[in-house]
C-alpha cells in the first residue's frame, strides 16, 4: 500500500471512530448509483427499462463478446488460434 493510501485509510478509520459519518442521509442503506449518468437525458428512461428487463444495447453485448474472445486468445497458444472469417458482405458470382 502506498504511503498516501495508508494515510487516507488511517484518516477514514479515525473519522469513523469519531462518528463523522454517523447520521448521514442514506446511512445503513446500499448506495444507489445511476449507471446511466453518462447517457444523454433523453435516452436514460429507455436504458433504464432495458436494464430492468435484463436487456441492453447491442454494443454492450458486442463488448462482452469481444472481451470473451480476448480472454480466450490470451489463454490459447499463438499457433492454436483458429481464424474466424468475417461475415460475407460480397455477393458470390459464378464464373462463366
């Protein structure tokens, strides 16, 4: 632990002993953090409903998939990684 962290931790413990945090609003209840703070106000209700339904924006699912692929790649020896082909966007044409 760094010196600054140790000093901060010591001051927090001392403040707790002295009762500096007693009687604070919300004391004894879990923090209610709003994950949509970074989302524009007009989208917050939609994101909230999606989160409550267990759904989320596509980019969150894609990010989780990318993270899983990266974790797999880090565990796999370089020569054993299977190359995935990207989705085909070109039309196949028959040669004449």
